C-alpha cells in the first residue's frame, strides 16, 4: 500500500487527477471505476479543467460507478447518477452510453446486480478504481460485516452512513435505507486502486486502514491484499499516522 500525504485537499485532488489522466492516456480503451461523495469532488473539478486545457480526452473512456441509492432515479438530485452528470459527465467529451451507474429504481434489483457484473465483465477489468473511505471503513457501500467475497449486491446502509450522508438530504428520514454496490471482490479485481480520504473526520478510519488488522468488520482493510493500491490523504486525514 503506497501512502501519499498531501499538504491539503487541493493537492490531494491534483495528485488523484494525475493518476486518472495517466490511466486514460496509457490505455486504448480505459475503464475507470468511479466514486461519488464529497472527497472526489475536487478531483473531478481538476479533471474537467484538464479536459478544457486539452490535457486529456474522455472519448474512449468507459466508467462504472461503485454504487447507487435504491429508490432514487437518475433524475433525482440526490442520486449518484445525477451527481456524476453534474460533477463530470456533462462537462467532458465522454460518450454517455459508456457511463454506467447501478440502477437505483428497477423493479428487479437482483437481476440489475447480475447485469451490472456482466456488463463490467464484457468491458474487461477496471483499469483504475477510485474509492472514498467511510468513517466506518466502508468502501463502495460495503458496510462492516460484508463478506470479502461479495460481488455487486443490495445492502442495507448502516445508520452511521445514513447520518453521514444526511447532509445532502432535507432530513435523515429522506436518506434511502438501501443501496446497490459493487462487491468487495468486484472492487479487488481492479488493476489499480486509488483511495482518497480528506479531513479530520476520516483520521481514525485512516489510522485503522493503515495500521489495523484485516477484518470484514473494517471492509477497507482488504486493500492490503491488493498489489497496486495508492492511498492519497491530506494532512488532517493523516494526522494520527506516525
Ligand atoms: C460513494 C462511495 C462511498 C464514499 C464514502 C465517503 O460512491 O462509494 O464509499 O466514498 O462514503 O464519502 P465522502 O467522500 O462523502 O466522505
């Protein structure tokens, strides 16, 4: 696990942007795994700027997002589909038919999970997977206790996750209770993984990620088994590391 501690959030975002651009520029048909949430917002902004300055083109890129809330359609402002449109897809030259987010509002979620896996399989392995880190150690929405061998599946969100994400909704009661998420095994099949964590609220989780034991109680701990993981932190998130 390669750990990079950046001066601040802007540097973290810039560092992550460069890794994404390297992946795009070094593959004919790059496949990216993408995360939503607050942490990668700066990286997406930096990618849009790089696109505008002609340092990168997304025209041959395919993307698969990690997760989506169940019950939210893609027009819903709180859906991750909408987040991706607003934070990246609408502002770069990506083929929107090559951007995939698990569907939050199908009537057969089990089938949707299988279809999502099959679609990823058809595109080959993910070249670079971007991850955030939940305060409880979740990656994607794989909450503590999720077996390491899961593939894309439906999960009940932890109360701590719903509380953490309530800031985007009018009230906690509006935060969906379930989500579709890529599984831990699915994530681990990516060729390269970049995990971003920023801010004081992540410092305990980062300490446990770096120094803790490998256990399903802290899903991100599986990343020690992967041979190409870069953890990019800002100073606050890294403050408990010695
Ligand atoms: C989002 C995702 C989640 C977030 C995590 C951190 O697609 O998969 O695991 O990365 O909850 O969220 P933020 O960045 O908002 O702190």
